[in-house]
């Protein structure tokens, strides 16, 4: 196949691509090519082609030539921020154009005054199929002058229509378009999963989002696409097993990768703050109180310990390329071995983060950039820093706060590899007991390296509430604030601090009364917890003699053991998803039966309420490729999935019925919205009982998570054996707020009067048929909510294992008549803040 010659699409000066003042283009992250500094005001087609995409901001267009080459032309830098101003698009997507035909007209003077640079990169994005064999540069060009020539690498390629999955001839390319259902888009952990999937195939797989393209073997490149929930994405594959590779990646993405999960008990949080620290002098406010964003809850009193990372110096020039390549390889292997060893002995939260780091370490794009720099005479350290730095700049420049938070992971890996190159290990800081760490930003490896017994909390100038450091802090039980600002870096070592993460405040050098008050609060918390723990196994009865069952929420056998040790009187919610997620096939009946029996035995005969499979929405299983949905939260979820795939439901119910003693296990159905759904599940239960010869009564209840279920609770209670309220989803649906949206986190509160009215209606409907009502959502673990829930008529609470002793202790101190008065008042209030104030005043008198 002959070479394809691309003509200049602009009048201007042709420059090398590396002179583009943008790390994404200069680092060839999107492809290779040239740049033109324009003096003309119309962009033309460089060859005969089809218009593949026109960016919604009108500043960029991608063409596909007849031989399959894809050419991206990006007018100016930072022009996306103009939202189309100054541009006139002259063609449409799918249109065939001839070489020299006008594509986009633009106002050159307007752009010159409003953007960082007019320089226009012209790049070939599918370099797995083409290579540039000739290029012009450092010269003036007219429209139509030769720009560069491309030679196909494969013998043949084929056009693929966007939005369809089409197979070309041998050696060609196939394309499939998917809609991304992941709540937080393709961030670090999903990117690592995609790379892991592609490793099983020899095919070359790429992801294309608008004008951006990334190899599916590059987790950093995938992240840099900045793909968000609901975005459309094209997956391309070529090679001998292209069809299988394409299907595997598409199913992985469309399946959601198990992203999301139940939210924790409500903790009011301030709105996320910017992650950057303002330049210039910063000083402490007069009252000594700094405000930040909650990363992990809690209260701590301690001494300031400034934590900073020493600069690692690298020389620019290498000894010789062979020596530097070997040094980089050995350093990468050293760090890989450390990460693998750490992951093997870590809990699930740390493992997920360490596995993402391992994927970054194996990123072929990072390695290729570093090795190319080594070939240019640079040292291994300088090359590695340069490669990482390009992606750091790219991620920070995407304008996506969640992706910007992943920058810390790359910087962390940069330091670890540089340390390995010079033969040093990051030395752990010598910390005094009660240290409150202060830093510009903390790296995940730094937090993993400290003794949690010595750290009372930490506070950082920058960072975000969903960063990996924030996730680690919550898992370690360390109170933490982020995005406090540069003033925190002016606090001297040894300064007394009060870190109240729950209220988003760091009090610097508190006076004696403030310190005494905080010490009193902390002592009261600790004393209350100790007393509650000591009496955790006592019966749970209110002051006026009302029996309240306090159960534990369980996600696996270990949770059941912990709940029983903390006084759980049973399990009010067994989330069976632990058996179904993160695997390629569903568990069979025998595997499920063994797990259910083990948990039932751990509870020593106490009630075990097992929720049937609850996937869909923010939880997905690879073997259940739920079709792409515009709003997954309102699509196939919970019982709808079970009735969509009834064989899975039947298998699960049979496994539950095999647990002994019969009757200890009760069955609970999630996301019920109508009586017909309950009846359908009841029919499956009756059939399974007949097949297994079970004659004993097995209770079947429903979860109240939708407004429809709450307002028809009286109808459901006529046929259900019990009702259990899932306050997390009920709150989301009542308030019409996505619980996965960090911008709304502080407003999604189960104590909102509208949610409380739904709970009240549920209890009233159940009472008509003498059915008991429980709460197994986050509100049951919220001490402020407990008296209100009891006052509304709830008689069973199922909370997290850690809080169980305190919930039981509180219930024993409550008078039900007083709780009813509080609940009635709460229903008449106008906001969740007012309800919480009333609840706190009530608890102060308990």
C-alpha cells in the first residue's frame, strides 16, 4: 500500500511537535506529527477523508483517511475554554471531504487575544497502524504544501463506522462504541482493570474519546482521556484476537467494574475546596481556626509535626544508553517487588490502591517516553522524572478534580523509582505519640509507612476528599482534613492543635478553655465508647420497657464475627454481593450455601437476614452485561436484575434454604417498587422450598428504598413478613440527589423531613398488619437519628459493627414516649440541619 501524503491544512509556520507548549502534545501522548503556527484563518482537509468527529467546542476535528489513518487537528491551545466562540464549523461528522476543502473558519485576532497559544498540532493518533516516514518542519507553508507522509505498518486496515462494531479483513481494525456507566468515570482503578484485561490478548486495543486517543495498555493514558459517567467512548482493536479483546474490554466497561457501593453513615461535610494553594504570603486567621474539607471523620488533640519530602536530585546526562536502560529496568523491578509484597499483606482498601500503582508502574507509555529520553542521552532518573512529569501536567490540565487527585499517585511512583535508582529507601519519619501531621500533600506511600498508633490525625494544604490518601485515612481510622490552604504550612512543629474533622476545622494553638473543652469532648467520647463496649452483650430494652433489636450489617464472614463480638443480636443485612462481584462467573449453589452456613454458624443461631443479589446502578458484575442506561440509578437494579435473570435468583434462594437450622435465615428483597415484584419472588421461594422438601416457615421481607414502596407500605406489609428501610437509597430517591455526586454529599441527609415522612408512612403502613419495621441503612449507625427512628415506630436497627455497642447503650438510655415527641417535632421542621439541631439538644439531656 502506497504512502499517504498529508498537505498543510493551514497557512503558517511548520514547527516540530515538541515545541508545542503543552505536555499532552509535546509528549506525543495523543500521537505524532507536527505543529503549525497559523497566519491564515481557515483550517482545510489535509487529504481525502471522512470527518470522524468535530469537538463540541468547535476547535478540533478528527478525520479518517481512506487507508484508515486518523488525523487530529487542534486549533490553538486552551481553546476548549472558549466554548465555540470564534469558530465556525463548515462540515459535519460523517461527511466526506476532499483534500483542501475548508473544515473550520476561525477569528485569528479573537483567538490571539483570548488563548494561551495559536499553535495548532496536527497529529496522527493511530500510530499502532502508521508511521511517519517524511515530514517538513521549520519552514513556512501555504495551504496544500506537503506536510508529512505516512506509511501503513499493517498490510491492510479498514474503515469502521462509529457507533457500530464492524470487523475488517485480516489485520484490520474493529470499533465498538460504549456509554460509560461508571459513577466516577475511568479513573485510576478502572484504568488498571482495563490494562489487566488487555494483557490477556495480543491485539492492539485503544480507547478514543472525542479527539483524544489512548492505548488500552496505558493506565495513565486511559486516565488522561478524562472520561466521565455517561460519556460515549469508542474502543478500537486490531490483530489476530481483536474481536475477543474488543468484547472483553467493552463488557468490562459496560459492566461497571463494581464501581460505587453503599455510602457510609451520614457525616455533614463542607463543599469541596479547590485543591490548589493560592500563591503569595498566607497567614493564620486571627482566631487560629483553619477550615478545610473532610477526608476522614473524627476528633483529635495533638502536636503539629511538619512532614515534607526531601528533594531528590537527578543528573540530566546519562553515562551511556545501555547502562541507563538497565538501571531503569532494575529500579522498576525493585519498586514492583515492594508493591506486590505490600499488596499481599494489606487490607482491601490498600490493595486496590497498590494494584493501581502497579498498573502505573507497568504503563508502556510511561516506559516508552522514559526510554526515548534515555536514547537521547538522558540519565534514567531524569528520563523517568520527565516521563511522569508530562502526565502529571496533563492530568492537572484536564479540569477534572477527581483525575487531578490521581496526580499524587504518579508523584508517589516517581519518588519510589528515583529512590530505587539511587539505592535509597524512603525513611519513615520519627513521630511522637499524638502527632498531627501537616503537609502540602501526603503521598499514599507516606501514610502507609507511618505507625497509625502514633498518628492522631493529619491536615494537608492541598488534596481532595476522594484522593487515595483520604481513602486510606478513613480505612485506618485517622481523622483528616484536606484543602486547608497554605496557612497550614506556617504552623511550627510542636504547636498544640485540635483537629475536628467532622466540622472541617483545625484550631491552631488553642487557648486553655478551648483545649479543655476539646479534651472533655474527647474523654467523653472515649469513656462512652468504653462503657458501651463493656455492656455490648446486654439485652437492648428502652427505659420504659420496649424491646428493640440491634443487629449488625455484614458483608462477609469476618464482618459477622466482628458484629457478634460487639454485641449484635443478629444480622439485619447480609450484603451477598461479596460473593458475586469481582469475578467472571456467578457463584454456584454449593459455594453460596457454604458461605451462608459459615455466617449463620458465626452468629450462633441468631437471626440472619440475607439480602438477595443487589447489583446494577453503581454495582456491576462482569457476567451480567446490563445494557447501557442513561440513568443507571433508575434502571436495572436490585430485584429487577433478579427477575431479569431468574435462574440466579432461584440458585441463591436454594442456597439460603440449605442453611441450618432452617428458619434462622430470613430473605430480604432489595429495590422493591410494587407488590407484583414481591409476589414473583415469593413464587420462586415456594418453588425452591418444594424442590428441597423444606416445610418450615421461611420469612420473606422487603427493603423500603423507593418512594413507591414507602407510600404503598400498607399493601406490601399485607404479604411481606417484615419491612426494612434502606435509608441510603431512599434518601437519594426522595431528594432526587445522586449519592455518588461529591458536590451533593453534604446535602444528602436521611434526617431530611421529607425522608422522615416516608419512614413514618412506612411504619404506619406496617402497623396495619402488625409487621415489624427495621432500618438497615446508614441512618441506623447515626446516633443522632436513633431516637427519631424509634419515635417513628422502628423496632429493629442494623448498624455497622464498630458502632453497635454505642447504639445499644443509647437505646437503653431512651424513653420511647420522649422519642415520639422528638419525632413528631422533627416531621414539622423544614430542613435536615434543623432536625439535627433538635436531635443533638435531645441527646444532650439523655
